[in-house]
């Protein structure tokens, strides 16, 4: 058991590290071949924080653990808002001024409701997975168009996103990081999932709960790092934007993966319990971000954090469900 915990932590560390290096190398290569920083920022960098979830979901689905893959999506989205934004707002209240984010928030709610429609019958099918990927491509195109329009208005989020694109990196160095990331990322995901299953079996945890707890929190670490870095640099819109984008990507891209790779019946709790928690914290975020103050203060951050702790405690007390 102790060995499984150690290997799980090792897998998690290398998963986050390799995803970061893969995104860094890919973004640098894209910039070197002439792709604009705006496009790179809204695609490669924006999707980068969801890379661990994507790889873990693919690995879990191929192992026949579709509940774990879906639990990873639902749990990561809950953790992104309740845990990460909660902690970030406790450290420093977040002001939201970006027009792009105010457009992304309703899209995030729409995508979240779509997830509920697809999970309603507790089954995730192949064509549902394909639909999610088609909508994912449409979302990227839509955000690029919105971003181009807002860039002319000096939108803070667009400027912050572009500033994160690496420059001055040689093609050789960038390519090396891409190769390293592509090699280590799937190996780390496999190590993480295999040992998470061992731990789950030891404690009698269901596949869904292991995805909602250990794996979800672990794969959300890139979002935590990005949000904390953003708020420390005074880039509040970037901190919130990383979470909104990640949640949309998780549902459209990450949840589409198990649908395509391993269509199957899901635990009834995914829809009957966890979807509603995800929708609830998403609506809380919208109410805070689009309210009169257009900010998330420390009290609201504390409320989000308490929601997360309460939810995790409930899962642990009912870990076979």
C-alpha cells in the first residue's frame, strides 16, 4: 500500500512536469514558425493546463475505468473553482475586467449543462464523445474570433495571455522538450492510474470516487500553479481565465475521450450527485464574477473553499458510491 502511494505521487509529479514541458516546447515551436502569440495563447497555452486530465482520462478509459475518467472531469472542474479559486481569492481578492471572460462564463455554464444532458442516462457513448470534440473545435474557433476583436480594445486577459508565450527559445531546445513531454506524459499517467486503482481497491473506494478525489485534485495542480502565479503578478484575469478555460476544455475534450475510447455505462452517482455539485459551484462563480462588484473577495473565496472541503469529506465518508 505504501509503495502504491509513493508511486502515485511520483506519477503525479512527472505528469504535471511533463505536461508543462510539452506545452512550453510546443508554444515555442509555434512562435518560431510564425504563429501569432494570440493564437498560441488561446490554444496551446490555454489547453496546456488540461493536458494531465486528457492523458489520465485516456489511460483510464483504455484500462476500462470510464467512471474514473468521468470522475476526473467532474472532480477537476469542482476543484478548479471551489479549491483553486477559493485559495487564490483568500490570498488576494480577484477583480474581473476582461470582456473575453465575461463572454466565456455563459459558455462555461452552457457546456456544463450539456454535460448534464449527456450524463442524464448514466451512459457515455461514442457519438456523444464525437459531439464533444466537434463542439470543442467550434469553441476554439469562437474564442479566437472573440479574442481578435477584444485585442483591439486592449483587453487585459488577451495581453496577459500573449505575455506568457515563450520567446527566444531555439527550435532544437523546443523540440527536445516536446519529445520529452510526449514520452513521459503517458508513462506518468499510466503510473498514476495504476496506483490510484490499487489504493482505491485497498480502501474500498469506487472508480468514480478515486477520479473525484485523488486524481482530480492531482491533475488540477497546473491550474493551481497558474492561478497563483497570475495573482502574484497582478494578472487577476489570467488567474480566473485559466480556470474557466480549463473547465470548458475538460468537458468538451477530456470527457469526449472516454466516450470515444470506451463507451460504457456510468455510475448513477456521476449524474445524481457530482454533476449537481459541479453545476452549483459553476453558478456560484458566475454570480460572483458577473455581480455588481465583478470580483471574488476573500469571504467568497472562503465560501468556495469550504464547499470543496465539505464535498470531499462527504465523498470520503461515502467512498464506495
